[in-house]
C-alpha cells in the first residue's frame, strides 16, 4: 500500500462539528475518501498478527493494534466507536460453530469521511465487513430487530490511545503498559484463531468464551 501517497492527500479535522446519530468526528482524525478508505481497510485486513477470526472477544485489542499500526506507519490518526446494547447484539460469522456471535459491547476503529458536504464517521469493522461502512450501516447490522429488541442502546466515541473505551485520558501516544496488555491478549487469541483455521471452531456464542482473557494483563 502506498502510505506515502495516502498521507500526502489526507486532510485532517480541526473541529468537531459533524454529527451522525449523536457521534462527532473528533479533532485531528484523518478524513479519507472512498479509495483511501478501502486501501486502509485492505492494509489492516492483511495484517497477519491481529486475530480477526477470533470474534467472540478481542474487538478492543483488534482496534487498538490496527490503529497503532496506521499511526506509526503513516501518522493516520483514528478514533474508536463503541456500541452497547441490552439484551445484546448479534452478528453472523463463519468463525464460530453456531455461525454467529452475540455481545453487549463492541468497539471498532474509525476514521471520518466527507459525504454531501458533511463529515461523518467511517467504521472499520474488519471481522464482520468486507470494507468500510457508515455508522448507520454498522448499527443496522448489529441491532437486528428480527433477533432482539434493545432495551438499552448507546453509541459513544473514545480515544484510540487507550484500551479502555471509558477512559477520559487525552494521551497522544500509545502507552507501554497498554501495548504490553494488547500484545499479550493478541498472542493468546491468536492461539484460538489457529484452532479456527484448523477447523476446530469455538463453541459458545459470545461472552462465555471471554474467560480466556482473565489474568492476562494483571
């Protein structure tokens, strides 16, 4: 991927004035056109050290490591979009025995795009989509009224420099402790992904598998 060219033609946001469903494009986040966004998506999808197929957990780590890769290689600054829903959300996937996964919170890397004169979030959910999607497309895929009725539903943004989506820290660098945690979780989940690639798909949709993470970052 021609990161030098991409960086040269990328604009940056200097104000948070664009809203889509209550979500703004934070200051400083890269604005990508359609071709640039697909290039970035493809670059991230081809990374071999991020467990995109282990979908029952690890969305925060996938987003964090992808953002770090882009920032350090091309100075492309992204942000995180988080979605919470109760009872739960559901996504179809070939990477579980049940061919689906449910969860209460999901986090993804995001940039911004300019459409019809407005700045809007652009979602990079590589485990579940084949390219960048709008916030509305992402939400409608997650919140399927045929599957659930969401009594509680919230979408909010957070910094990509921290693994904690609730963190209010305004850090401008990826911390050594967060990175150590992300890499430890990644390595453990890559072991699970190799089982998936061998055909040993994980049973148990959603949160029941997250016990694998316990103690990794303590």
